[in-house]
């Protein structure tokens, strides 16, 4: 498995532990106000990162590129900033809304870069 895939899975599983922890806390407390943060930590953190990591298993040459590492960095920083700010915003701290907005654009940049990586090199012979 490429090092980048391992890194993606290590990062993803941390988000799953946090996301499931919030889910259990929501269930016990019967307070659903942070449901949006729970859903996004699990989906942007665990599911999407695990899919990114899986993609690079099937295209290890792309995993070696600098652009792929930059993509990991941008996406991960975006999710790391967005998740706590979304969580606390949904908990009532409305001042965090601009941080949620900016970090969600960083996440989008990471997604756009991944899209570029997927489509790049299409003209090359299959390996
Ligand atoms: C032990 C694990 C988990 C627990 C205890 C849990 C708990 C919950 C609870 C209590 C809600 C609110 C439901 C409602 O009030 O309608 C919820 C919503 C949600 N959860 Fe989880 N969850 C868990 C794992 C996951 C995972 C792994 C994912 C995704 C990969 C996920 C995705 C979602 C989504 C998308 C929603 C929003 C559903 C909606 O909008 O109706 N959850 N979860």
C-alpha cells in the first residue's frame, strides 16, 4: 500500500472514532443539535478520506506525486478546521460561522484537486 494511502487511512480512522463518539453522545444525551457535525465528520472525514486512500492503492504512481501530497494536506487541514468549528457553531457559537465558511472552501479546494488528479494523465498508456 502506498505511504499516502496509509496516511489517509490513519487520518480517516481518527475521524471515525471522533464521529462515532459524537454519535453515541448524541444518542445518550438525546441532543441532536450537532447532528450536522457528526454526519460530516463521518462522511468527509472517515468515508471520503478512506475512498481517497483506496484510490491511491489502485494508482500508486499518482500517490508518489507531489501534487497528491499537496492534495492530502489541503483537504486534511480543511476538514480539521471545519469539523470543530462546525461542531461548536451548531452548539450555539454563531461567531464561528465565517471559519466554517472559509474552511469549507479549503475542503472544496482539496476535492477539486483530487478531481484534477483523477483526470490527469488520462492520455498515458495503462500500466
Ligand atoms: C456508533 C455509531 C453511530 C451512532 C451512535 C450514530 C448516531 C446518530 C444519531 C443519534 C443521529 C441523529 C439521528 C436523528 O435524530 O434523526 C445520527 C445521524 C446521522 N449519522 Fe450517525 N451514528 C453513528 C455512526 C455514523 C456513521 C459511521 C456515519 C457515516 C459514515 C453516520 C452518518 C450519519 C448521518 C449522515 C446522519 C444524519 C441523518 C439525517 O440527516 O437524518 N453515522 N447518527
